[in-house]
C-alpha cells in the first residue's frame, strides 16, 4: 500500500475550493446533494484509513489481542512508519467515534425534547407554540402527541410526517404573505429531508476536520434550496426575501444545527441578495467546459480516487492479514 494508504486522510483538502464554487454557481439542490455525497464518501474513506493504520501499527504492541502473525515485518511494511502512525491512529479513531456518537446523541435528544414540547397540541402539519420567543424550524418524523386521525392509518401518517414548528412570537412579526413564505420554506425542508443531509455532513466533519467547509457550504445551500422552493410556491421571490430578513432580525434560530429553519444561522444577506436576483438555472450537472463544471468533475474524480484508494487498501490489507494469520 505504501503512502497511498494515507491519501483518504488528505484528499478532503481538495473539497475546499469545490465547496466555494458549488455554493456560488450551482443550483442549490444540485450543490447540496453533490457536497453531501462528497462529504459522506470522503469521511467514510478517511475512517477506513485510520482503522487500517491502527491495525497494522498496533499489532506488535504487548498484550494486543490480535493474532501474532499480524505483527510480522512483512505486514508492517505495508504501512510507512507503522509504529508511529499506528499509535497515533488509536486516539484519532477514538476521537472520531466519540465525536460522532455525541453528535448523534445530541441530535436525538433535541428531537425528543421537541416532540415532547408539542405533546397536547393539535396533530396538524403546523404546530404553533404559545411562546413569545420568536423561532421556527422543521421537525422531521415521529409523533409529537395529540390524538391520531383516521385510526391506524392516521397514526402511521403521523409517525412518518414532519411538522412545521413556529411560535406566536415569530408569527406576530410577519405579515400574511411572509407567513406563507415561512410555511413554504419549512415544508420544503421537510419534503427534501434536509435534516438527514445536515446530519450527514456534520458527522462527516466530525470524522475528518478537513471536511468542515463542506458542512458550512451544505448548511447554506440547503437553506437556499428551501428559499427557491418557497419562492416558486408562493410566486414572489421578494416576499421570501422579506420574510428571511425579518425572521433573521428577531429569531434565535433553530434548537440544533441539524434542524433546518427559515432564520438558520449563516450568511442571511447572501440569501436575501440571491432572492432579489433571477432564479438560478436548473441543471443536474454543470458542463465540464466551465470553471464550475471543471471543479465539480474534479471533485467527483477526487472522491472516486479516495474511495478506490480506501477500497484497494482495505482489500490488500485483508489479504495480507489473512496470509499472515496462522491456521
């Protein structure tokens, strides 16, 4: 394997310029899906890389439960500087596991608390909380209490469907048209399951800090995606821009970064400026003969190289360990 085993750890650096170009020039829907897929693949590859390095580098440590054959010089030769990087991979991999576990636990805790807060409210798509603090967000999945409608079928629909959560404090700050923009925006988040995309890129950034620019970029493009859907639904880009500006001035955001909302933290002025301009062109993939297309294709190629490098390293290591394992 040689130095190629380390490629998945550093290839995420190539995603930085791609993230910037994608959020500026691609359609928000295309950019969100592209960057999320990149982040997930690169994070998985880098985690596999850490695992392989740790196995090879720690097999010779006293008391290690691994087979004795895995500490043979022929096995250790597969990874450069195996003793150093192997020991360093132990705390790195532990940190990845702990960070991802904490992120999942916090996400689940926030969702549970949000569903409990809605207990007793009418089981409708929009849940209005009698709270003077202005905020709104899209709460996906699960039931939040209230009587089921339509028997078992209604209960099943309630468990699957998400809800738009908004407080009276925010609704009082918005005009009628702006309220429609708010609801359309949050429904777009629910329909596209942006919570899953935001959680995926957040976990990817925990697995490899080099992927943090992708997390920031996806948080922005997901909001832009919902902005465009809301503008298309209500037929007024300016109204959506006003709703975003008003909500950003008074709202405290969302309970967690993995829950999407109209006034989510981020570059709100850029979102407003984009809505005051023409609608972005809907293209599934940019042409390779443009700067954005070249960056997108380069990102796809880099992701493929990282995946193939990790797969090749994993298969090679399995074969080496299998050959070194005594029967």
